[in-house]
C-alpha cells in the first residue's frame, strides 16, 4: 500500500470512529482551497513613491524633489504615470493593466510603527487584524497554511494564526512527522512509528482535548491555546500534500543582494507562497522586504530597491501564471508612508506621511487606473469619494478608506469576521468602480 | 484561595510622560540650542508629587467647588495632569488646558473649565476617566482605577453632572484558583531554571506555605538553566542575537576599523582572509554581541543591584575580548569562549592623529602607531557596542533610535505610542526644524532628543568618538557642509562641540548632562534613579516569565472585549507599579533592586499562577494571556525534553563549531523558526499559539525522541532510570509476577533451576518464558536458550503443573524465529514459551524453571520468567497496577498532572496502552525489537549507543512493552499540557 493511500484510508476510518464536540481531525478531509487569493507585499521603511508610481519633478524655487527629474521626464504606461527610475519602465509597461494605483494616502504619521500599523490594518490604533488575516479567516480558516506571514505586519486580532515558512528542506522533513527516510537499499519508506499507531495516538489526543474543553473552569488563555492546538491538529493531515508542491532543494530560488546593505529573500517567499496557493492549503500571504528607510544615500539605495521590487513583482506574476493561480490573486503593494519631497544633507530623504498603494489583479476591469491625488510638492489633495476627482469639499484618502474598499472588493465587507473590526463613519471610495 | 500579597490597594506611581521639558540652557561644550521656549522651570523638573492640602476634605456632592479645591486640584489636576495639560505643554491643543498652581485664581479657572467641559457633554466624564487610565490618551495611563486619585476624579465628575461608570475593579480575581505550590514550583523550574524540580524541592513546598514556596523559587535561580533563561529573556527584548543570525556587528569589525589595535594586529597577522577569517574571530564577534546579555545575567546571578544594567562601569568579556580589550580578568585562551568575567574596555583608541594604519585588502589594518588607550566610559548595557550597533544611527536620525529604545527597555515608555498622533499634514510636512519648534513633533522629541544627545559620543555604528580627530562623533556633513555642497548654509558647529546645536541639549527629565565626555554614564545614573526604571524592569521580564507582553491600555472603546482588556490592563498595571516600588526599595526586606526577588514575586503572583475559575465571566477568566498553560518557546520545550529524557533533540557526539554553544539541535536550530521562535533579526516576535506546522514540529520531536528514550532508559539499571524505575520491559498489562534470570549452565547436564515466587489471584494464567539476548557469530557460535522443565507449586509444596519437552501441557506454545515449535527451546529472541496455568485458590506460588544455554558471545544467556493473567483489564494483575502507577508518574512528570488510580484520564491512557500493546503483539515483528528494522527507525543520538553491548543493541522487546511505552511517550509529548506550561 502506498503511503498516500494508507493515509487516506486511515483518515476515512477515523470518520466513523469519532464523534467529538470540538476537534474534527477525523472529520471530512479538507478540500483544497480554490477561492480567491490575497497577497500583500510590505516594503518596510517608507518608500519614495515620487520615484515610483506618483512621480514628481523639480519645481522652480522649491527644494529638489527628485534627482532623476533633472534629466528625465515623467513617463506614461497606459493611464499610469511613473518615474523613469530604476526598472519602473519594465514594470509599468508590462503590468499597468493589472494595476490600480492609489496615490495621496495620508498615513497621518511619521512614525514607522504607526505607519505600518495604519497601512496594513487600516487603523492607527492597535487591535485590528491585517487584511490578509481577515481574508484567510473568512475564506479558508481550516486550511493548515491559510495565512502565511514572512515578517512585517501580521497581527491577527485573534481571528486566525499565521504560519511561517522558512528553509524548504526543513519544511519537507516536517510535513509528515513520523516519516524517517527512504531506504534505497530496501526500496521503501521508513518510519519512526507506524502510521496506525500515530492515528491511534492522535485519536486519543483529540478525545482528551474534547474533555479538556468541556471544563467550565478554563481561563481564557487555556481555552484559546487549547482551541488553537485543536484547530492545528484538525487540519494538519492535509499538510502532507504540500510535499508535492514545494520545490526541490536544487530549484529553490536564491537570496538576492539588492545592494551592499540589503539582502532579500523575496524570491523564496514568492516561490513558497505560490506553491502554497497551488497546493490549496493557503489563501493569503504577507510578503516582506525592507531597506526603504533611506535617510542617507537615498537615490542609490532606492534605485536598487525599486529595481528589485520590479523584478519581484514580475517574478510573482510569472510564477503565479505558471502555477495556474494568477487569475485568482489580488496583490496589494504598499509601505509605511512616503519620503520627504526634498533631500537632506546626507542625500537621504526622511519620513513623509503621504504614500501610495498599488492593487494588482490580472486584467482587472479597474486596472490601468490611478486614484487619489497629490500636488507637485507631494501633498495629498482632497477628492470626492464617488467620482475620485479633486474636490475641496471632499476628503483626504486615509488607509481606512483603502481597507474599506478592499474589504468590499474582496467580499469581506459584510462578513461576520470583518464586522468585528468595523470602519465606522468612513466614506466609501469607488476605487474599484 | 487566592493569595493577595500584592493585590492590596496601593496608590499608584505615575509613569508620567508629560514631563514636558525643553532644555533651555546651553550645555557648555556640547553645542545645542539655547534660546527656544519650553515649559521646564529653570531649576529642574516640575514636581509630580501631590501637594498636601491645607484644607479639610469637602464633600463632593454638597459642595463640588470646595471638593475641587481640597482634593481634585491638588491630588489630580496639579499633580497628574498639569505636566501636559498646560499652555506650552504637549497637550496644549486639547480642550483641557489648566492653569498651574502658582497662577492666582487657578482653582476657580480650572474648576470652571471642567464644569463647562462636562456640562456640554456629560458623557465626556466617562471618556475623561478612560483617558486617565490610558485609553487613547497621549500621556498614557496616569491614574489607576483602584487609586484614590481616580476615585476623587470620578466622584467629582459625577458631582458636576458627568456620566460615569462606577463598576468596581475589586472583583477582578473573584473565583480564580491558583495552581498549587507544587505545580507552581514545577512550572517555575521548567521556565526559569529549565529543569524539573527535585524531590527535595517539591517536598519543601508541600506545606503549602507561601514562605516555603518563595524560598524554593529562589533556589531555582542558579545554574546553567537559569543563565539560559536570563540570556533568552534579555535577548527577547534587546534582540542582540541578530548579530549571530546575519546582522553584522560593524562596531566590532577588526577588519574595517583599527580602533581596537590589539585586535586589528591579531587579525592582520592571521594572514590572508580570502578563505574566511580565523576561528577566534567568531569568539570575538559573538562575545561582543552577547556581552550585554551576559552583563544582565551576571548582575542578576550575583545579586548585584539591577541598576547596574544601566550603570555598570564594566562590561562582560570572554577570553579573546579580554585579550583585545586589555581587560586583565585572568581569562586565558584555554577558557571557553562562553566564559565571561566582568572587565573594563582598555583596548580602544581614538581615530586621532597618532593613529596611523594602512588597510590592505584581504589582510586588514596594519597598525603603525596609535594613541593612548581610552578610559572607556562604561554605562552598563547602554555603552556596549552591540546595544549601540543594534540601533545604529545616521546623520539625520541622530541617536533617536537609541533614545527611543532606551526609553522603551529601561523606562517602560513607548514614545511612539505615548504621544497624540499628529494627523495634521502641514505639521508633519514642516521643515523648519520641526522636532524643536513644531508642537506636533515636540510632543515626542522633547522626551526623545535630550536622551539622544546623551549618546553624543557614539558614532553611527556605536564606536566612541569615531569622527576623524577623535574629538566627537558628529558627522562631517554637519560640521563641514561646505565640503559636500558648495552653496551649503554655514554650519552651526563650533570647534569643541560634541552635539548638534540645532537640537536640544543632552539631558534627561529637564536636567542637562553636565559633562559631554561622560553624558551616557550620567544618563545611566539618572535612569537608574528614575522610579520608572523599576517598573520598566518588571515589564522587561514580563514576557520571559509570563509568556506574553505586558498589557497596554486598549485604544478603542468600540473594540470587542474592550472592557475586559481595560480592566486587565488596570489590574496588571497596578500590580506592576506596586511591584516596581517594592523592587526599588527591596522586596520583603531584601536588597533593593534584587532581580531574583523580583522574579520570585512575579512567579508568586496570580498572573503566573491563576489556574482556573469557579466564577464564570469574571474579568480574570476572560482576560487573555494570564495564568497557566502558556505555550513553551522552542528553547523552553527543548530544555523540558532534555530534563525529562536526558538529551536535546538532534544533538550528537560532535561539537558544532558554527553554533555559539557548539551544540546543533533540532529545536534550537533547524525548526526554531517553524516552531514560532525568533531569529532576532527579521523575526522578532514569538508565536504564542500552535499552528499546524508547529504541531508537526512537536510531533516530530516526540516520535524521534521517544523510541531511543525508552530503549536507553530500560537499559539503565533500575534505580538509575529517568522514567522507568521500578518496572521492567517484561511487565505487561497481564503480568502477575516476573523476573529476569541469568542462565550460566552450558549444557543440559549442567542445567540450573531458577525459581520465581509471588502471590497469585484465582483465574486463568499463563507462565511465560522469554529468551532475551540472542547472539550469533559465524566464527564464535550461536547463543540459545533451552528449557528442561517447568514446575509450578502451591505454598504447600503441591505441584500444580509440570511440563517438559516430552510432556507438554495442553495449550502451551513455543514460538521462536517466527514459528511455532514443538520443543522448549528458544533460538531467537522474538518469541516465548507460554504454558496455561489455572489457579484455583489465591495464595503464594512458585515456578521453577530448569534451563541451560548454548553459550556464545560476551554475555551469558538471559531469560525472563513471568506469570500472566489472561485478562489485561481485570484490574487484578500486578502488571496492570504497576503500569498504571507508572502512568501516574509519567503524567506528573511530563504534564504536571496529578492523577490517582480510578481517575478517568488514567483509564484513558491505560486504554491507549492496551490497544497499542495488543496491536503490536498482533503484528509481524521479525526481530521482536523495540523497532522493526528496516520498516521502522529509532534514532539514537550517540555513536556509542550502537557499539557492541550498547543500548541500541539491547532493544529486545519480547513482550512489546518497549514499543508500547514509546507510543505512550509520544502521546504524552504531544499532549496540550506538555507543550503548554
């Protein structure tokens, strides 16, 4: 009997063998998740969108805002304007139809901590989960890798727990804990423990959980941790399938030295995320890269960082296409905030509350579009939420507006989970039509 | 019942962020701005203590104004609020700006302000009280809801018509039951000492007296495990192990800097480094990285004042650091790189005109000459190269990150969360030195920048006065902007300055640092004296002990669970403030700032010990993150498994030079991140609840450790075992009596008689004889067991059974080498001889076995003889009783769960054991071993285990109990209680 076949049988046997109140390890095997997918790409440190998707040129009598604009002009791809900087041309020319660029988002802070919190939860007070956490909790709460976080903002508000993926070889050794090795001499799989024994142990463990959870004297921590473990066990059997999707060690993408001070493992993050999506075990992921806090040597560092970002966005979609999941993905790219519309004495740029977000979907009807406005000095301008046109009586765009619109667009707007984290008294912006 | 030793009402010391100050006086020689407005009085900080009232306390309802004058104004407004809510203060933009007490008419004016404010919207009273507790309040918490001041304000606001919520906090812990002294000691031992408590320690707390428990807890705080707890706990906050996980410690770079001349010389003389640097460089770099953590550990372990964390005039050095820093501690090369002693840094020089060196690619710096070694100004952790380099600064950051984290770690103030967040884009876009002039920025920078200035002598990577010339650490772009831009505005720099003139002067709490050369030492002394330092210490260690960050005030009333979170924050904050006070003055008459005493009180508290609640819905039972059963970290889990089983998962005989502790382990290295651990570099927050992947790590640990643990333990002599003392591998659920015999006779003629005696109940039994140590060598021979006869006798001497090879009892079986046989010989160790025996009357019986062996190999033949029941669940066999008692022990050891015979959980565990045992007995198992090679694996961690006669070769399992116990260990090691303490 093949290992996979045996596992399937033992899982099915379990269905009849257990009737528990809480954990459902032996409940119906999880079907692979096949719904929409959400990814955030968090460029931590505060990126300079004036050299990216909200291009600005130097103005007479004003401090220089961008050095590239001394010799180059703003370029256009479709309806999108972009700065002729780094590898922006390749990026915007290839992907502008995928993109909704929302400029002029006011993070209302120059603090990294608050900027990260505000941009990725939609609120500048603690307590709200990331958009990805909400999405995963609503769409695939039982999948074992439903929410993957590679760093950056990953607060969950208690609605789900995130998984971290690290070294691929290590992961492979983890998917089936009782497995030891393949015996080439005997041409067979070798286990530390018979799988029938493991199933028996798991059954007894689950029954014990059920008894524990019935204790009315439990404290909140005990209950939460018990439920977390029970949930984890409930879905873990599906993890074994992940081995069919993770790349071979020789195929794992290598880290990239972006510049002398910054090394990036984004290629591996992307590779693992797409593999997890393809396996049907995951629904959302936070990709993370840093280095954008360029108080010194801004242009050189941002040149390398934006070049890397363009390559990684391309890598992401290329892998998604190859895996056949590109049509299901929404990719949200953002940062803590922007950078000052002038250089400091060290050729750096300091913190600036106005930033941008790029939302990408393959051939989206709302793609090839820009929303939000900033003036030539990169100050945010008020816009009318419905028409998205400049309006002195309109409102500035805050992260809460972006999140509210994204929630609606992703089908989270009126869900039970999202209703626990409401954006009250918040205008509806027609970013997605 | 709940111990309330530290839960009595206490007036709260206020972590008063609103010490609104501006360094108004220029500091000689340090540069800095001197003509900017501020609210600090010239003679120092505004007093934060309540002023005694000359008036008698009035009744609020009868005369609100009089009550305001006697109570509210002196005890709340002028002592708690005025620091920020004053013209020029950081809260000057709010509707509540008060007149200070030295302004005539302040009481009337302030009273009217409040009456009008509340009168306009009575619900504001509730919001105001919440803000005072820290909810969405820029100044953080200033009043605890249990404090007298809070009650005064609440009473007053109600008297003037405000809507207030008068629910009491007093029932927060109602119905909460604490873990017993034994349970508490066990958990504390595992977490704080990384081991299990000894029998003597457990016995010492059996009185249930708090004093005994305190003493036992104190006793845990020594040894290697406690050291690891301190290092891990400190690193969880300071994240210095990042330097061992990819982050480069530039401040210690002997290749790039000649400022450690002895080190640079040693490095240079090591020759060409194209193929990597010399091994001692790892010890140097890691030593410099870990030095601050070792300092904290040293201070705690040696009962030194915890204030030394920011004041120590020494650092911790390992042998190579001692050599390079000329510390003279007596450490020598032969000492381990993990041996640290306190010493001073006497090996650093300045980049002055006496320093002459040449950098040669791949070799390093060839030092030609250098100036005098500096008298390095130590200030505990603050002046360590790793701490400074962990928060590197830039020309524009100007030490603010160092300041922000100094506030956070050592004063308990999170500046980024403490101030009202500016939402005005104009303010945020201000470029006219906004941190000094724009109120939206000064709200933080008034606190931040003077402390940043105190770090004035440390350059971007943390090296002392590293600007060329060695006079300061100021960037050339500030001192000489014209060198970089032709039309640059002239610099404010004046020769001899050590700090920026367009920033606040170095200082702290409205006091300026008097001497630029030692401002960080001065800062350390001031921080150590600040009352916030003591409470910050409690918060610093809270995650290490409690497995959760200390609470911050919830920020949004509309959030689910707001009331519980607020109540929990208030209660916890009160506890921390109170404990901080005791810590500063000496806990229970002990020495001031003794961290061990602090840990003991944290472990004694209900925050650590709360175990269950008999009252549904009380605040404590609904509060997250308190009490027992927190998820163990990878380090804690590894230590627990080691304490129980004797080794760390994945370690082997070979030291790993790549690891700081030279031990590579699965949980410490390979699976650390997967099990929710941190690398201190990119991943700095621990996972506090299990995910599917994490549960797989736990399961993998269990399956890989359980088998060797069982085999190794049963091969230890009884009495020296870690887990299975008092039971042997032949004790099965059906065992009545059993014994192992050595059969030395080498021929049938020489056969010997081996007698087993014991008490037997009535019923059907089986005599079971097993051959335990089969051995074969083509040259040396084959070892086999031959039974000549078996006789069972009652105590009267009556023979009730006799069998030999020619007269087999009906129903008897000889199974060996995978086959049933006719005789009474056992050729392989996979089988047994079983002979039915009927006991008609309970009593004493003996079984005599006459046997001999074909002797071969180093050992004589070993044989086990037992009498078994035919019913494993009769409840009457000695085997069942022995196994159940062993399960009780294991539940206690592994899970901290106290069971007794008859308990439901014990019966479930026993049932699992029975099912496993029966199932194993029904399987084909060619070798009758603890694992059935080649289908099954058992991974021993030492090569010696596989040597001839080693335990891996002593894994015979004729009764399937090694295998069965392995499954039981897997069950226990993946239990919720095993992974959560």
